[in-house]
C-alpha cells in the first residue's frame, strides 16, 4: 500500500485526523492540517488548544493523523498508548482499521519546521486490542532543540517495549548531517528477527526483536509550550508520501 496524498482531502478510509482521542474527545484532538500539492501538511498554530489539558504533563499541543483507532467503553482503562497507569477512556471510539503494517519496507519523504519547544515524528504502534500488543517502532523523531539549523539533527529511531514483554527497549538518536527543513526520506525495514532504519537510503542502525503483530501508523507534530513566551516558528510537518516498497 502507498499513500501519495493526492487529495482533494485526507482519505478517511486510511487516516483518522485526531491524536489518541479516547483519552479526550475527537472534538478536542482534531488535527490542524491540509492536503495540497500532493502533500499532507500538519501544523500547530498558536491558537490550537492543549491536548488533555490539565491531565497530561508536560503541557502539549499536537496535530496528528493515525491509521487505526480502538478503545474500550467510557470509564475503562482500555485504549491505545496510555500516557500513565490508570488512565480512563473519556470518549469511546469506534473500531477503525485503516492501514495496519505487518512486514517489509516503508519509506516516508518529509520535511519539518521546528523550534526549541517542538517535535515531529513518525512511529508505528500495536493496535492494542490485545493489551500486550502495544510495542512501538519509531522511525523518525526529531526535537527542535536537537537541530543545528541547516547542518544536522538528532533523529530518534528504534524500539519502545511499553507493556510488551517480548520486545526489547532499544532506542537511540544519532546525529545526522541533514537539514530537516528540506525533504528527506526516512525508511524502515522489518523482518521476523530485526528492524533496520535508513535515512536517504543510507543505513543508520538496526534493532533485534521487533514486534511481529500488525502496527498502525502515527504521524504528528507537537509543541510543548514552556510559558517563556520566546518566539518560535509554527511547528510544521509536511509529508510528501508514505510508501510500502
């Protein structure tokens, strides 16, 4: 499967334009985005509200799309990527299986505009209808504070086990000589025994023991307002395509 973002809008048979809405609501987690010029453009404008305001620490604003969605009933603790123990579902979610990835190679071509309080990422997580099927493969995670403008950036990639006892924790953020404001291709290749990460076709690192169940895509840009009032560019993540190759 491939997603070229040809428009005229977002394919809602593949993507949900909300970020983990079960812990809040769809109304309060709606992404700010547009599909134009064969790209998906996610932004976090200054007027966008906080995600899970008063509940999530640190304070966070986010625009994201995800290719799956699942939760238990209101009041249950059953949901995707809970950010703390005992978290309760605030709005039950209809079952949504858009694009769930099982194996092979994926590539995303994207560029980012980040300030010192923002971050952009592409990662994949278990659907969590089976509670232990929750591990993550993170392909690219870039914090603006770890970017040297026009020169380099730390690009996080690897595995997060969360509550899956069969997946090792193995994550690193090597510094790469790339300008993230320009388009680059971030790629991942998964087999039964390993997962390998590439940037612009160059091998960067690999991890053993990746999750073997289907994973949903998460693509998002974040802002973590620190209250200092320091000027910062509007966080932006522009995705040209996401392809199985």
